[in-house]
C-alpha cells in the first residue's frame, strides 16, 4: 500500500454494518407508509365535515316557517283636485318658517299689515302709519270663537289634523257660542284662521291645511290654485311655497264671506317671512 492509499484509509470511515442499513431502510419505509396514510385520511375528514354541515343546513331549512302570503292591497280613496292643492300646501307649510308672521288684510281700498314675532312683538302698517311699519306698544291677543288665545297657546296647538279638529270643536263648546247646525262651518272658519290671521307655527298650519282637505265640499276652482269651500269661502294658495295669497277672511254661520257696508269682501293673505320693512 503506497502513502496515498494509507492516508485515504485513515481518513474515510468504515462502511456501515448490514444491520444498520436494514434498520434505516425499515424506518424509511414505515415513514413513507405513515405519510401516505395521513394524506388519505385528511380528505375523508374534510368530506365528513361537509356532510355534517349540509345536514345542519337541511335541518334549518326544514324548520323555517312557511312564507306568509302578502295581504291584499287596501283600497285608497281618490283625492280630488281641491284636496290635492291643500295637501301640497301642507307639505310646503310644514317645511317653511320664518321670523315674522306677515298678514295683509284688504277690504275695498283699505289695506293693513301685521308682522308678528313668536315672542309677541308686532309691527303694524296701514293708513295711519303713512306706509311705515311701526312697532306696537302692546301684545295684541288673537281671538277664536270669541275667546282670546295667547301665543304660547297657539304654539302648543295639536299638529295632527284629527286631533286639531277635535281641539277646535271642544274649544267651540267651551266658548259658549251656539252656531246651531253650523258647528262644522265654525270649525272650518277656525282652521282658515290658523292658515291666515293667526301666527300658527309651520306644523300647526300644515295640520290645519290637512284638516281643511277632509272637509266635505272642498273643490278646486278654475285655474288650479284656488280652493272653493262650502258656503262660498275660498283659499288661494301659492303651490311653490304654501303661502295663502288670498282667502275669505270671515265666514258667517252659513259659511258665507262677510261683506263690508259698501259690499266689499274681506280678504287676507299670510306667510312666514324673514323680512321686516323699514
């Protein structure tokens, strides 16, 4: 043996024994077999979960109540043209508002105006003020059925049409007035006052418009803006704002507009505004 062969023999380990080789091969085979079994079991476990989930869904679906059939549609009463004008005015009135309740009253050649704030302060313009709006020294009460209403009471009026009508009917009974068979027309007059001369807040005005719309005999006048009321009264409404641009101010027991001594009819227009003239 030369020197290189001697060195190679000294550095390289001896070949492993046969039993060591056999054991290593046996462990490797068992590892491969075990790995193969795990790969086969895993899809089976997932498949079992899917079957269980599907069964659970089937149980839930089976226990859901049957769908209840939708109720048949209710019949809706037709709305006349006059009612449509009033209901549109109610929508505009409810969305409106302002600092001053501005009322303009006309009879013949006479014209006078009021601007009323929610706190009761009021400005008046007429022939005696020579065209200027003048602050009034005292708070002016508002009347309905011959009874005085404070601004606080007006602010607290019902904002639901049927409730407002009931409140007015009870107030008429408490007032002691006897309109005879014309109680409904007296209540109608009060409703007209709430959208004209009385500084009612927007929600109350809207309720009054809706209550007027339920009154029998309401009809649209030619032109599409005026509403004829029973007994000859009328309301002229600006559809874009809900402001009353003309109205029969006073109605007698029969619902007929009151005329002045000269035969002229009273009329009134009203709106909420933020403008006060100088």
